[in-house]
């Protein structure tokens, strides 16, 4: 099983994370690809993106698996 992570950070454009997330999740679900997907932020908490969208990370930098 492969691990894929997308780093999220303050004031980022949400599409920079959500676009790849949607493509990878489609690949994972349609083709049954053996991958784990994670959103990763510096502290593993909520991140406020541009336009006030808030995204919650799954993991922080110190506790993420090898990607």
C-alpha cells in the first residue's frame, strides 16, 4: 500500500489541494488503487485557506507516514 500526502497551509488556494485530492480519490475508488491518502499540515489542525475556506488536516508533519 502506497501513502500519498497533500500538504495544506494557511492562505493556500483550496483548489491546489482539492483538485489533486479529487483526481487521486477517483483513481483510488474506481481502479481500487492500493493507496492511503492524507491531508498534512504543520500542526495537524485546521488550516484557513484563501476565501475563508477551512480544511482539517489528517496528520501533522511529525506524525505522517513515509510518503
